[in-house]
């Protein structure tokens, strides 16, 4: 018999986590603008600027649409990113991550991107098509090292479930200590995943007018901003969950609710650090062309990730390291 | 006791062959019907003889002498079966032959009846010397028919056939002479029982001579060099006759030399190798051909090589396959030669590359496809069973490498037939005259036989169950 | 009693389509409708025959064994359904000689069903060849050249199979699968090798795939049956060969590497490379049909991985993926067919924007693409998941990344189809294009349903697969109605669906708060430069940057290697042809030489 009350509480908490995640995401975007501006020796907008932007965009009266497929972008984008967040443990809280594993997460992560790409494609703007093409090519590029990294972790920790992975990291050691090379490769891949410089060619505001986003305005753009806020959290959390133990420092089994609060704060700190690193790289680097990005990813990060994979393989298969 | 005399199979064509010039004096139009009628009669007799032979082998002694000395007809179930195939193919081809316009028609019909008679004789006789006589009759009729077109190609082909054929016949004669010199008998069964009395070296020479002599007729490598040019130069119906009648008679004679007379079992691998070489060279050179009839001729070589292989493998299964293959090849190759005849007539060229879209007429296209698929050994057409049985027989004897080579050659066969089909069914060709009844009726008849016995091969297999006795030296 | 039942089953699934084949040929104008009826009856009759286990030895001179069990049933379910959908589709699109189409389709359906029912090599081979040549003739309807390429490889596959059969026959003297006792390990190796390679040709495993892009470029309504249905016979054959006839214990007798047979592992590796190469090549195709063909090659590579690995999870993943592939790839080919039917073009770069005019076609194709790419709201995800986890739980560090990166590549070509054909700018000539005719839509709808249903209830199909696993002795899998597990993870589809619905409602609520105004497609932001006369559909050479980076590798082509090989052979043939000099003196000399040679051999033998 399903315990309905428990399920409802679970759902409520999940909703809260998702809401917080989006809020944090918007905040991060604001911080990002500020930090980048400071590095560029500009003043920059206030950190809450993105909240204002989203509010304004969602409240706009004039909204332009092209056709019904165009609507896929905000709908699938936002829904998909929320779904992805639901499958990611944040601060050790499992949400839905017990009901699906890393592979599922990997594919759920595609839903918002695909929806976005569909909507962008439907806009009939050639810039959007070019942008999506670049985004997909970039995806093929960074997925190569990233998948190798995922594989190393799954092989070393012998699990594909994020939930189990977090507890194993908590009891054993964070993956960044076990597989430093993989972590390095993953961070490189993360830069592409977030489409920050030097891999922001799919957006390339000065060249193809923000690429896929070019035709969106009003509520469409507002929802897409929520989507990108969510994506920031997804990507940073993914890294934190994979390599930094998801910020889990206290075992919820012994410390109860306190553990969740502490873990959440640690998680927040960690994703902030990851985000800041990405921002710093973003602020000082120029842009790769897409084929350069492809070549880069399939060369250095892939080699590093492959070495990491060999390391994980040796540790797991020959040295018998069994977290 | 004997309801139908097997000698009729030889006598009727012979009689009508010499009657034809007389009939020709009165009316030339009636000739073709007489010929078809004769062959139809012969086919019916062949059927009756065959039914008779299924019960028990027929030994018919001519001239009143007892077996060791006299001339003997010896019709086993298999002999009857091959005779039936030959007559049936002859009948259907004669329908196509009705179309023949080129004079002198009398000679054409006469020679074709003689060819039929010779082939029948080769299959039915139980006597080595008669075998030689009938071989000569067949050959001479064939020489005449090969040159019937009276053009350069025809003469060239016929001349080569004459040269090789006569050398082959000479070899046969030498073999017979050697055997006679040692055993003083020409009856096959008699020879078989007394074979041990022969000097082994003489035996080898005799066997080699016979093997080689009949090999010429049976299109064995490297004695088949006459085949392409002769088939190419001959009229289309004659090519069909060569492929389905004289070649079958030749290979059956060869089979009898191998199994009935010499009862070789130790050296059969040699026959297998000759067979696979025949397949190999036949198919490969067929691929390199540009003319349709030459391609079919080489393909015919390949098929005959397969039969030879089946005979050489020598297990019941493989020999059953070989006999089945004789049947299927007789039907399918005759079909293809007739179809080729139409195509050459319709396109005015022999070049395959200029036959675009010729098969788009279903009256030609469907029989053509059925024939080719059968040759390629696809179920449920008759070509499948022969090939499959030969292969399985080969496997059970452990001839892996040889079969792999054979399959590789078959793949080449697939390649050139597919190339031909591609051209024949290509769009954008010219409009061709639609085939006459004399063309499509034989085609459809062959196609129907191919499909019916392909779907329901049981009767054939029942006949072929007699292979076991054949293999152990029986009739 | 039982023999009657077997003949009943044989009658329904093999003889009935055969009869239909003749009838529909006579039916001329109504051929397709007759075809539909005769394809529908077996499809419907599958329902009452679920979970039957009928087996009968029949003596037709040699013993043959016809069986109807869950394996047969499962494969028939895909093939017959796909055949039915293809027929429905054909109503509106096959105009040229429909009687030939219908009768050949039914013939190959009968052949396919026959293959699935046979548990002995003789009937297997007969039905296999029947299926093979009728497919050949169907391709011949569109192009002789494509047909030729197919036939060569089809026969190659048949000859490989026959080598396997022959060696089996050598050891056992029987054609029955069950008579496999007493074959030495070396014998097993060759039998399985030839069988697996032979069947792999039908699955278009690299490097035996070169026929597929051509064969799949023929009539769409046939190709969907061909790629969706008939290629699954390869899967069936390999499943039967490796697990039905030989069985795990013999496979493991070759030695194991982490519980995976050393015999299967190279094939799994080959499958992973196939997945990768097929995907990469698909990305760069501009011809819609060729793109789908390469994608098909890639997807069947996944199936090959599963069959090669041979753990319960892997094999069931392979079967599930084959099932999914049957449906989504036929659906995609039908979608492509509908688009080609309406536009008359088949180059992606010449289309664009058709999704606005053909919304249902677009939606069906979109769903199929979700399944192809493995988006979790379709069953296509589950099978891929099973294959990945199977490779990862056994720590195969070459196979797993190849498969994973190939599936990322699948996103690329999927989007190519979606964007190039259905999205982007609608070109002038297509302004008034109509939605695909109703039968086409119904056909596509039928094919979509299983992909949707089994994504919510994977347990239903996994139950059938589990049955097959048990009967072949591979093992069991861990699943329930909504979820499925490997040793390292698992997923619950119901939770996913509910969560997706909920968040979608949230997004919908936000979205519906404000109304939007529709504008013309030319009302675009183009930074002030809007040339109205230039086609602005950016679909030509879509992945050019990627192509440029791959160019040094793409230069090596297996197609061209085959062409070189064939040229080498043809030149060799021309040389060999010179033996026949056309000079009678030479010929006479041959005769003499042969005589001497024979004599020598004869004397030597004495």
C-alpha cells in the first residue's frame, strides 16, 4: 500500500527544492554577470538583475510566436530542466534519484535541450538553425570526455545510481580524490556543457545573434531564462554530485534534519565554487570556433579522461579497490 | 511383359528424321508440326518407359544375341528419368523451334530429331560401343546444327566443336578398344563385374580415355573450350538443345562410366576437383562476358561442373543432388536460352548492355526471373534442391575447402546474373516487339515446371531414391 | 491434437500469406487491399496464440522441426505488425504495378514467418532464401543497381549460413537444432562463426553493411518493412545460433572474459564499432533515405552488442532494442516516405518547414526520433539503458563509450531530420502542400503505439523477453511492471512519467498566463539584413564544420574498399578469360595436356 501522505510530503519537498534551485540559478546568473563585469573592469548590473528581467519578460503583453512547434521550446525547456533537477540529489537529498540512475539522468538532461532546439528550429531564422547545429556539434564534442569520466566513476564505484554514489563517496572518499584526472576532464567538459567561453560559439551573440534564442521574446524568453537558470544548477550539481560527494558531509541517518540543512549549505558552497571557476575561465578566454572546439575536446580532455578511465579500470579490476 | 519398347525412343525420331525430306517435298509448312508431334509422341513413350523402369529396370536385347555379345538397351529408373527430361525439354524447345524461318528447314528439323535420337540412345544403351555410336550421332547432328546459321560465328563454333568433338570421340573409341581388348565384351554390366580381370595400368588408360571423351560432351574443364563459341554461333533453339539435351546425355554417360562401369570409389575426389575447377573457370569467365549467349554458355559450364562435383562427391545425397541438378539445369537453361533468343531477336544485338528494359514485359520478365533464380539455387525453385543436396553431400564428406571455393564461384555467378537482371529491368529502354506465342509458351511451360517441382519436389526425390542402386553399380 | 494445432499455426502464418501472394497478384487493382487483409490476419491471430508452445517433428524425407513459441511469437509480433503498417501505407503510395508489390511483400512475409517458425536448418534456409529473393525483387522494382548490391550480399549471407549448416550437418547428420550433441568445440566455433557472420549481413554489421544504404533507398513502403521487419531475422538467427542451438555452456567453453564468452566478445565489439560508424556516417548524409539507412546500421549495431555480450541483461536489451527498432525505424521510413510522396524530393536540404503543413506526420516522426535517440518518454530509452548497463556492469571500457558516444551522435542526425525536413523556413513550392493521406497516418500511428505503451509499462514486454531468456537458458532479468534493474542501477518509468506530467503542467501554467500573437515566418530578426529572395533554410551541408574535422578519416571508405576489391577481381577475371584463346589449336592442346595429366595422376595413384 502506498503511503499517500508520505508521497505528498515528498512531492512538496521536491517542489521546494526545485523552486529553490531555480532561484539559486537566477542568482548565480546575476552573480555571473557581476563577476564578469568586475573582471572586465566594468560596474555590471546588480546581482538581482535577472529576477527583474524574468519578471518583466513574463509580464509582457506582446508576445510573438511563429507556429505551434515554436511553443515547444519554453514548454519542453522548462519542464525538462525541472525534471532533470528532480533526478539530481541536491545537498544529499535524493528527490527522485532513487527512482532512476545516471544513464536515465543523462537522457533526461537531453529533453530540455531537444525541446529548445525544436522551438528554435521552428522559428525559421537561419541563425537559430546554425546555432543549434553548433550546439549539437559542441555536445558531441564535450560528451566524449564526459562520458568517459562518467564511465570511470561508474566502474570505480560499481554503481550507476547517483543516490548510491553519494553515500559511497561519503563513506569512502570523494571521487575527486580518487580520480583527479577524471575530475579535471569533467571540469573541462563542464565548460562546454554550460556553453561558457571558450565554448560559447553556439550562442555567439555578436555573430549569430544569440543563436537558438534569436527569435524568442516576452514570456518565451522569460521561460527560457528560467530554463538556463535551471541548467546552471543542473550542470554544477552534476559535477558536485559526481566528484565532490554532492556536498554530503553529515550522514542524514545519524543527524536527521540537521544533516540536510548542513549538507544543503555545503552543496550550495560547492556549486558556487564550481560556478565561479567556470566564470573565471569564461571571463578571460576568447572563443573557439566550433571545429576547434571539437578538435580540442576530442584531443586533450579525451586523453585525460581516457587516462582516468584506465586508472579507474586498473583500480577496480586489478587492485580491487571496492568503495 | 514390356508394354512399351524402349527402342521406340530411338526408332521413332530416326524414322521420322528420314521421313522428313519426303514430307518436305509435299509441304514445308507441315514439317514443324510433324517434328513437334514426333517429339510429343516420344515424350509420351519416354513417360511410359520411365514408369515401367521405375518398377524394375528394363533390359531389352536387340538382334537376338545374349547379353555379353548382343546389343542391349538398359533402362534403369535414372536412365528413364534422364530420357524423359531430354524428351520433355526437346518437346518444349521444338515449340520454340517452330518459329525457325531460315532455310533449309528440312535439314534443321532432321538434325534436331537426330540429335534427340542420339541423346536418347546415349542414355538408354547398355552397351559401350553403342554408346560410342550414339555419341557420334549426337555429335554429328550437333555439328550440323551448330553451323546452321551459315555465318562466320556459326562456322567457327561448329569447326571448333568438330575438332574437339572428334578428338573426344577418338578417346572414347580408344577406351572402348582397350576394354574390349582385355575383356572381350562391351556390355556395361558385364564389364563392371569382370573389371578386376583387367590390367590396372590399362584400366587407368581406359578410364582416362573414356572420362576425357565424355568429358568433352559433358563440358568438363578444360575440355569445354568449344562450348562458348558453339553455343554462341548456333541458332537459339539449338543452344537450348545443347544445354538441355546433349550435355545431359554426355554427363549421364560420364556418370555411368564412373559408377556403373568402373565403380570408382577411391579416386572420386579427382572428379570433385575437376568439377570444382569447371565451376570455377566457368563462372569466372562468364562474368567477363559481354554477350548474353556466351554468358549463358559459360554459366552452363559452371552448372555442369556442379553436377560433376555432385557425382564426384559420390554420397547418395550428393548424387541425388547431381541428378536433380541435371533436371533443373535442363529446364532453366533451356528457358534462358530461349529467352536470350527472343532478346537477341528483339534488340538485334547480342550485347547485354544494349538490352535495357527488355524484361519489363511480364511475359518475358517473369519466366526470366524464375529461370535465373532457379539457376542461382533459390528455393522454392527446382534449382535449389540440386545445389543444396550437392553441398550437403559434400559437407558430409568433409570437402570444406572445395565447397568454399565452389560457393565463391557461385557468388560470381550471382554477380553476373544480377548484372544482367539489372540491365534487363532498367527503365528508359526502347519499346520492344512483344514476344510471339512460340516464344512465350515454351518460356511459361519451363517456368511452370520449375515452380511446380520446386514447390512439390517429392516425386523427383522418389525417383532419385534409386540412386542408391545406381551408386553400387546397378543400373 | 497437437499436430493439427501446428498445421493451423503454420497455415495462418506461412501458408495464408503465400496464398495471399497469389491472390493479390491476380487482384490487380485491388492487390494492395488483398495484401492488407492477408497481412492483417496473421497480425491479429497472434493474439490468441500468445504463450503457446507448439512443436512438431515432421518427416519430409529428412526431419524438420516447426515450432511456435514465445520467441517466434515475439519476432512475429514485430514483423507482422510492421508488414501490416507498410501495406496500409502502400495504399496511397504504390501506384506502379501494385500487384507485384503486394504479392512479393506477402511472399517475403511468409518467408519471414517461416524462418521464425523453423527450428531446423533445412526449413530455415528455404524460408530464408524465399524471403531474401522476394526482397531482392522488391528492390528491383526501384533500381537494378541497388538490387544487385543487395543480392550479392544477400547471397553472401546465405552462403555463410550454408557453410555453418554444412559443418553442423557433417557432425550430426541432421538438420535439427536439437540434434546438436557431440559436436567438438572446434566444430562449434566454425558453425557459430559462419552462422553469426551470415546473419550479421542481414543486420548490416560493419563491414558487411555496404548494401544497406542502397537497398534502403528503394520504395519507402517496402523499405520500412525491410529495415524494420526483415532485418530482425538477422537478430533472430544470431539469437537462435548462439543461444538456441549452441547455448551458453558451449559459448563459455571458448573461454570467458568477465563472464562473457570470448566468442561473443569480438562480435559485441564489432557491434559497438558498427553503432559508432553507422552513426557518424548518418550525420553527414543529405539523402533522407541514406541517412535513415546508416542510422539503421548503427542501431542494429547496438543489438549486435547485446547479442555478443550474452548476459541476460544484454540479450534482453538486444531483443528489446530490436523490437523498438522495428517500430521506430519503420515509422521513420514511412514518415520519410510520406514526405517524399508529397514533395517528390529526397534530399534533406531541398525540403524544410513541412512540419507546419504536415503536423501529424511531424508528430509521429518526432516520436519515432525520440525513441531513436532514446529519450526516456519512449521505450527506445529502456532498451538502450539495458544495453549500456549490461556493458558497464561488466566493465567493458571500449564497448560502453562507443555505444554512448554513438547515441550522442544519434541526436545530431535526428535533429538533422527534424530541422532539415520539418522545421525551418517553408519554401515557396511547398506552401500549399497537404498532410499525408489518411492510410499513411494510420500506418504511422499504429507503429507509434507500442513505443508509447512500452515506455510506461516496460514490464509487459520484458515478460515476453524474460520468457525467451528462460527458454534459451540465458538467465533471467530483474523487472516489474514499471521498472527494471541491473546490478548497478535501475529506473522507474511510472515515476518518470508522473514527474514529467507534473512539471509539464507547471511549465504549461506559466506559459498560458499570457497570450501570444502569431507572425509570418519571414518576420524574423536578421540584424536588419533581410534579403527576401534568398532561401533562408540553413540545411545544406548542415554539419559542415564537423565534416571538415572528420574529413581525413572519412576519406577511408568501406564502400570504396569493396569497389577496389571488385575491380581487382574483375580484372583478374579478364585475365583468366584469356585461357579461352578462341584458337582451336590451343584447345586441342589443352585436351592433350589434360589427357597426359590425367594419366600421370592415375599412374601416380596406382
